[in-house]
C-alpha cells in the first residue's frame, strides 16, 4: 500500500522499490521535492497495480535510477538514459511522462535478456523487429508473450505488413523530416502508455494524453481494434510476469 503522505520522502520510495538511487536537481526546492515525492509514490503504486507485479518489477530488480529536476534537456519533459540506466523527469514538465519513460527502461533492460546475441545497450523491441521469427529469441513462455506484444504494436494483424500505428508514425516522421516517431522503441512506449491509461490509474503524473492529445488525433497512439489487441497482449504478458515475480520475492 502507498505510504502515508506525512511520512513520505524519496528515501522511503527508494527503499520500498529498491531503486538504485534517486537524484534531485540543485534547483529543486524542498517544497517541490516533497510534492514530487507524493506524485511519484502514487504513480509508482498505480503502475505496480496495472502491471500486477511487485516493487522489484518497477525498479527492474534494483537496476533503475531516478532523477527529478536534474540534467534536463531544452524542450524535453522526460527522458531515459540507457548509458546510466536512469529515468529523468523535468521539474515543471515531466508530469504524465513516467509510464512512457519506464517502458523505455524496461525495453532496454530486456534487450540482452530476451535474445541470445544482443548488446547490453540494445532495446528488446528493436531487436525483435530486426528478427521477429529468429531462433535468436530465447525460448521461454514470457518471451513468447512479449513477442506477441511487439507483433500487435508493430505489425498488421496478419503479420505480413506494418501496423496502423507504424503507418501513422511514419507519416509524422516524414512531415517533420525526422526519424523518431516510427522507432520501434518509441512506438512500443506510446502503446504502453495507452495500455496504462486504459487501466484508469488515479495518477495523472503517471500517464496522460494517449486518447485526446494532438498526438492521439493524428494516430501516434494505437486506436480501435489495434489498441484492444495491444492491451490484451500486454495484460497477458504482465499478468504472467507479475505472478512469477511475486512467487519469487514473496
């Protein structure tokens, strides 16, 4: 259960979830820090409820670090840093981005665990897209379900073409002359946002915008039947993963 707000701090959060560390920016005031601790606490417990897993799932077995109001990039509300395995939220603009960035961390964490021959800096979603039917994927029921997640996000229902989400993402990249929205890791993180938001968490700090934002209007989040298929695939995967981890830790 969430800790009572009166006794809540980032020290409490780090200990409960076993995060590798939590760092504050030098310009974060004590009031901002305390308010952020409450927001993080609610969001992380909501995420744990959606994923049906224990605290160690959220911290990726203690390998994930958090930053708040530190190392920001101009125009970027939140980001995940693979080199240091840290998830960072901006002080004034990171609300609603936690689910998206957490999935980047999770995707990266699995990069060299799901595949026989993969770099520790790789993302599982990108590895899968390169060789979706390859024997490079380690045989395990969880990996089979994870493959179903990636297939529902990146490929058409028959598996012979690209998904509606990919097509919309590619159009957005072409419009802005960039390669960002159609990266597999970005599409999967946005699909995960939709899955979490559809679970109706209490925290708006965790996720927002997968339904009514400008990005959603142009198809950068899954819609309709594809959204339903993705949600079910994630539900199946995290249901099995959460159950396995609960048995392991409890």
